C-alpha cells in the first residue's frame, strides 16, 4: 500500500499498473459474530464505535467489468450507521443472498462486511472487458450495483431485480484503502476538489438529483415551492442547492439556528426552525396531532405568500410523513427516499386522494442520473457540503456523529490520503468557488 500511495502522491499515476496489488488491505468492517452485541440496547444508545473495526482483509479477486480502486477518501452515509447498529437487520443477510447468485458474487459472502458507499480515489486494476477506465484514472464512484441480465433494468437500471447498494448490500465498500466496484459505477473525479471533498457528494447528491430533479422522481420545474426536511443535512443540503439552481423556491426545515444559518449561506430565504417553533406532530407514540399539521401548513403559507408546496422532499419518515401529506398542495407530490425516524408511515388518506396528491418512492439513482449529478459538481454548479473529516481509524466516531445527528452536511473520512486538501487539479475553478466549497466547514 505504501508504494501505491507514494506513486499517487508523486503524481506518477502511470506507474500504478506495474505496482503489485497487495494481498490484503485495511478496511472498516462489521463482523458477523457480533450482530447481537446491541440486543436490548435502545436505538440511540447503540454505539458504532463498538461495532466498526479497522481490520486487515484479503483483497478480493477481480472479475469482468470490475475495478480495484485505491481509496483516498470516503464519507459516512446513514446506511453505514444502519449497518453498524445492525438495524433494521444485519447486512450479512444481504451478502449471503448476493453470494448465492453466482460463483463470482460468492466473494461477497464473508464473515466480515467492509462498509462504505462513497469514494474518491485512483484506479489500480480493471478486469476483463473494461475499455473506458485504466489504472491511474482519478475517479469517484456512485453506489448503484446492478447485473442487468433481466429486461426490467434496461429502461431504468434502478428497476433491475439484482439492483443493490454497493458497500451496504455488497461487500468491499469505500471505507477502506482499496475498494471493489463495477466499472459502470465510476465517474471522473471533479478536478477542482480535494479527495475528501470529491468523496462526499456521491450517494446523497445522486439521491437528491433523482428524487427532486429527475422525471423518475418529482420532476421539479422553475417556480415550484419545495419543502425540504433537514435542509442542512446530508441529503437536504443537496436538495436545497438543486432547488435554488433549478429556479425553484425552497422552504428549508431545520432544527437549530446554526442549521438555519447554513441554509442562508446556500442562498435560501424561507426557513422554518422546527425546534424553535416547537412543532410536535405526535401527541404520543401512537397518535398524531392534525392541529400541528395545520399550524405547520399555515407557517409555510405565511413564508410563501399563501402557496402550499408543489413538492415535499421527504426522508425523515414516520415522524413527519403525516404532516408532509397534509401540507402538499392539491395535485402536489410527496417524494420519499428514506425513513430515518421509522419505516411505518401513517397519514390521513383523505388529504391524499381528495386532493389528488401523489406519493413517489425514490431510491438512489441510475447511472445516468448519478453522472448528471456529478457533472453539476464538476462544473461548480453544486458544491460539496463537507463539514468535518476523520481519519480511517476514527470511522466509528464519524458514524456516531451521523447517528446522533450532531453533524452538518456530510462527514468525510480520509482513507489513504495522509491529510486534507490533496488531489486538487483545477486551481482556477476552485478559486472561483472556494467560499461555497467551504461553507459547511467547521460548523
């Protein structure tokens, strides 16, 4: 690994093809024999620092259409948090199911799971049949893993029956020194960003693009009022940028003055601090409070000059979904990609059917959508929302930050990169956008 890192640091990328790939590398794992470690522990008290380990793992065999990538940096997503606390179930069932699909996929069925669904790094090796990528290419990876052996996936690859999220439903993810990816996951690294900045947008930026912009999601248009839950968070910070960039009117829902200020820095003007205004959408564990839905809707109309949201950008799930359905305008769209507060949603269906609203499910993005989202990053139209960076050995703490929602934007992880700020190629473009690139840092 040191020879590989030395070549990258010396900008001798052509030499990587001749440097042997090590037989093992360091990766952040969960272990199959520890899946019961949090049994009886309340959700919030489950600590990723106990379950995430920095282990030496064997380098997987390289198959057709695949690449091994030297990972310079990665980032934390909620799926890594879920994996680390074994909720809603341990991911080893995913790996086992994948392993049964083919002899090559059996590599993924291991008693360890190398996690992580983001990376920025350098291609080390490509497998048979790969033409678009070669050793030495600087890349980022999106997390869609598909087989495309079934017709359903060829209109929209997210509909492939063998669609999986790399690093969550597959092994050998990005929180490691080396990652195994399919080469149709690779995209050019934005040249004006450092490794850790380039690694941060991948999953959430692509997810927000499909959910909000794509015709497969809400199909946002100019002038749309878009209610964005968690507007300063990992997903919401990109949704806010896409709304502003696309001529929409974001209404940003946050939970603190600091998060409200982040939204203002992005250019948003309509902001609701739900903590300060004390919205309580549930009277108790089993009963929602429609009066709070109405109070919330009235506040939105107060900000927008009497308009209800054309689109509600949903991901909190159970806690907010009843309110989301209620406040969407007649004929509006509630588009959901996650359920971080609970999977069993409850809402009053009268407000859906009688007002001709739509609920749209959205999950990650297909390759084209991910590429388009990355292109917006590369052109400096959308910016990373990286707030803090940890070394690989402290991935557990990084995951704990996200688990407890004590972060802003995205939390990054340095893998092979020895320090922050490396990997920038286009200094001129960077200088034009430096303030925007750094607006989440240190918050």
